[in-house]
């Protein structure tokens, strides 16, 4: 996202939290993730673990909007020669109502995002800047591929506010790295349940079959909507890819982990990609309709545009993707665009 859909100015290592109620919540979320990932199937499939980190430190910036995003995902995809796999038990009852066909890929991920104003040294943040906002949620997603048409939908459930652990995580990392202490987290919105749904359709235009080892070129055009109390929007993307085995990685390029997430590569292959993501925002938690104590917020910038350029390489059982992204400001009070980097590592599970 930036997602900004899309949001710590440094990575958030969930596994080194101290034993606190926050750690208990994280442990419960991880247990939920593991439980959701258990799916019986008789079809041939491949299983992967993917970790995505988005952070402004990759672009040499610090603060001012979406500053950090983390996703750890369990991904199932069709094996070579297969066209579908058993759907996730949680998503199977919903897919027919959203006109989503048989699953070619499913994922269950634990996600955390962090948004901060540009100046994190004051206790009372600039009311015209982005707010302090943290969110932690589980996302279950499914992608169906039928020819050159792919359909994706996801269900999201988690927490917005102090229960997300964003304040503790950023303060802890800044303390051990000697970075500036964030002072304005008292202004974030109160705890609330996070819920939402996403539904997108993509069409692939290819110069070749995309299955051979020879490099080819394709374009993916995507459109759809997201509705929830974290974010509500309508929009789409255009992604150009050049590389090998593009057809096999099609499903993983359809907002599988996040709105502006990196495409995944399964097996051997490589690609370079260029994308533009555009969305019209109707609402965003912490902005306009969620006022902090003793102040007002700037209006939400309704038109959001993200530019993305990246590369990905797979060497068999593992792959690595990296992109640089540039996005519009979240609020009308700031006209400065935001830059950040995105790094995704994927490994096969046996």
C-alpha cells in the first residue's frame, strides 16, 4: 500500500518483544495464523513462507506518513502442471458470492503497519500532518486464475490503536539503535477492532506464453475496491514485467501480500517490474473522521498514486524481490511525496 494502502521507522522484529501483554497478543495472533494455515487438500500444491518488509530507511527518509510495514505469510500455490488447489476453509464459503473461481493461490499473513508524522520529536504532533497510527491484523487471501484473468479477494481481521504494539515496537527499536525517541504516540486513536474485505480483478496481456526460460514481456491491469474501517478505497494498478516464467508468477503479482507489495517468484526465474498504483480513498483510520485528543486532523488526500520499480530473482527453493516506491502524501496538509523501499524473501516449505 501505500498499503500505503499503501505505514517505526525501522524494522519491527516481532520475535524479540519482551514478555508483556503485547507479547501475549502477538503470540495469540501467531497462533491464529498457524491455525488458519492448516488446510486439508488432495491436490498437488507447493507451500511457501514469505516475509515482506517495507521501510522508509531503504530510501534514506525518516517519518512523514507510511514508515514501516511488515508481513509474514504462509502461501500455497499450484504445483507445475496443476490449475487449482483446495481452497482455504475460511475463504471457500465466501468465494462463490464474490464470483471468485477455483483457487490458484492462497495466503494467510500476519501484518503490522505504522504511520507517523514527519516530526516525531514533539508530544503534540502537527495537526496538519499524518497521524500516529498502528495496526496489527491477520489477512486471508485467495487468487483464482482462469486463462489471462485473475480474481483476488481477502478478509482482514485485527486491531487498530495501542493494541497493535506500534508504540512499544518503535520506542524499543529507537532506544537500542540510538535513534530519536518518538514522543507523540499518546495522540493515536483508541483501540478498535480492524475488519475489512478486498476484491480485485486483473487481466494479463502477454507477448509470449510466459512459460519458457526465454525472457518475455507482459502487462497486468488490475481494478477493484477495498472496504473496511482501516481503509476504504477504489482503484487499480498497471504493472509491466520483463523476465522468465512470468505466467507461473501471475497470481503472486495480484496484490497478494499488499496493495504495493512485490511480486513473488516460485522456482527458478527472474523479472524486472515497473508499476503504478492509483486509488481514490473514501476513508482512512486516524485521518479526518478519527480525531486525536485535544486537536484536529488535516483532511484525507483522496487521490493516492504510488510509483514502483523493482527486481526479483528466484534460484529454486528461495527468491528475493526488492523495489523502491514513491507515494502521494496521506493528508492535504502535506504536499511532499513519500519514498520507501520494499524487500520480500520467499522460501519453499517441505
